[in-house]
């Protein structure tokens, strides 16, 4: 019986890595993406991100406004998701089109580091929730208990990403209803305790910093993941429905839960800590299920990162299977999590970490989206795995225009970033206002469009689209 169950599970395990998904395997509909993003983002970590924004010193109204503005960036994630459907492969395989076959591998390394960074945050919080849950049963915290929980979380974390795309979509959909109930209860409990008019409004530079932190935790931070999940949609999927599914499925729950996190902070500053602080202000009957769901939810959102980092390692050029790549990341995250458990400044590190990740990620996103628009979603999918004779070999395997634009965006971002370890000169001159993400994105987009519009358009004109995609493109234009 057990062997039969194992066989059935392995039958649904994904067999594809970064190869092009054949039309016979491209099923589903945009609603699948809506439920996937909702299931992954209705979680404790999202509430924590909203709490971090408010904990910077913004009052509730200011925090809510910057959270709404930041989550409009889910439109950017939806735009990158379109490319996954158009090319039928993963984000950093598609990146070989704008950056070149060799250049695409180079930016893959930066994305892998970014994905692992986010995974460490999720696993760290999951381990803390697990320890807090065990502590409520009467177990005393010890170094050995920490090791056991880290190993257990790592093993659990490995299961769903290992099984792949279809299992991830189903798992995230199943999680929507119970997690939604949990946060409805949390909202009701918060409503009786919060003080929305407490405190005074923050200064303009601090509000801008809050916007930067909110941006770094919302839609634009997921742009590198989105194509990995849309590549299985049929080629003729309507693009408007696709964009709406991603934008609403992710943007609406993330906005609401981040605002909930900002409201929770008005109860007590300590509640910005979703594991050690937030449960302390709520009744005991709620804390245990809250912590149990916290573990499940954090593993769920980490699943999305682990899957993407696995295929990013393959796009980097490592000769590993997707399952082996997920295993590498899981072991690495568990090791760093063990170190982080003895670091009391971890939460400050989270804010600085996500801001520095965005220094390169927002400019990459700008190149990726402008490139998609210039080539009108027309990719030579086979050439993405080609060689020197392919259309994406370009200049020695690189497109100089993409790297010039990326470098321009990174430099501007570094001039305008404001963190606890480094502040750019422009951010300092503006009193700490951090405009690194929107300005870095805009500068990169303008430079790439100026330098690459002729060559990219010419490349796209040479691509012969498969029949379903060509017919859909004709309808939409």
C-alpha cells in the first residue's frame, strides 16, 4: 500500500527543468495562477512585512498608503509572467534573450543569491514558529532542540518543491481557505485592540524609506519568479486574463495582509515580531493554531522561492537536476538559519537585505520587461538553448546594451539607497529618502530602450511563432 502511494506521488512529480515545455504539456488557465499566488502570499510573512513598514516610524495612514502604492508593482510581476507563457521556459532561461547566452548565465547567479536570501528569511521564521509551538507544549528550548527543528523544517521544506509545478499549484490552492479563515480571526482580534490614530505622522524622507521597504517586499520582488509558473499555460492564453490573474491573485491579498500588519503594530511595537511579539498580545486559544499555521504558511511561500532558485541554478549552467538544485538550496538555507538563530539583529538584517537585493533586481526587471515589449513577446525558444549560431549569441554571448543599462540602474540605485550599513550620497542629501527602486528601474528601462530597440525589434521579426501563439497575437493586436 505504501509503495503504491509513493508511486502515485512520483507520477505527478514534474519531469521538466529549464527545457521548453511542449504544447502537449501546456495546460491550465489563468485562474490557476490566481489561486497559486493567493495561497502562497496569504501568510504570516506578509503580515510581518507590513509590520516592518509601520515599525520604521510611519503612522497607520502613511503605512497603508505606501503599502497600496508598492503593491501596484504586481503589474510588473504580471508582465514578466507573460514572458514565461510566451517562451515556454523559466525566467533566467528567457534572460538569455536580452543578456545573451553567456550574459544570461551571469545574471542567473545574482538571482540565485537573491532567492536563497529570501529562502533563509522564510526558513528562519518557520524554525522560530516551530520552536515557539514546542515551547507551548512544555519543552524547554535548547541547542539540541533547535538543531532538531531546523532539520525537520528542512526536510518538510524539500517535499513540495521537489515534486514540482503541478503539486505546487494544487498545494497553494488548498491553503487559501484555511489561511484566509486564520487571518479573518486575526483581523477581528486586531480590530478590538488597535489604535489607528496613535502617534504622529513621519517625515517625508521616512515615508519614502517606508515606500522603498514596501516595494522591496511586494510585487517587484517576485518578478524573477513569475515566469517559472506561467510557462505551463497554453500558448493562446489571453494576455489580459493572465495579467489580471497575477495582479489580483497576488496584489489584493498581499495589500490587505500588509495593511493588517501595519494595524497590528499600533497595538504594541513588539508585535512587529510575528513570532515572539505578535502572539503575546492575543489570547492563548488563538496562539497555538496561529503558530501551527505560521509554520505551514512559511514553508509554502518558501516553496515558491525554492522552486525558482532550483531552475535558476540550472540556467546558471550547473549540470544538476531540478531536484538536486532544490536539495542544494535546502541544505544551504538550513545551515545559514542555524547561524542566524544566534544572531539577535536578524530583523534589522532583513530590511537591509531586501533593499540591497532590489539594487540589482529592479534594474534586471526593467531590462526584462522592456525587452519583452520590444520583441512583442516573440521568442525563438529553441535558440535560448542554442549555441554560437543562434540568434541570442549576439556579441560573444553578451548583449552590451543590456549590461550597460543594468549597470546604469545599479549605480543610480546605490546613489539613492538608504540602509543601516550604507547610505548613498543622494539619499543622504535628501534626508534619508530612498528612491533607489523606482529611479533605478526607470533609468534602466530608458537606457535599454534607447540602446537596444532597433536590434531587439529586428530579432523579433525573424521569429516564426507556433500557430496557436500567432493566432492569439493576431487577435490581440
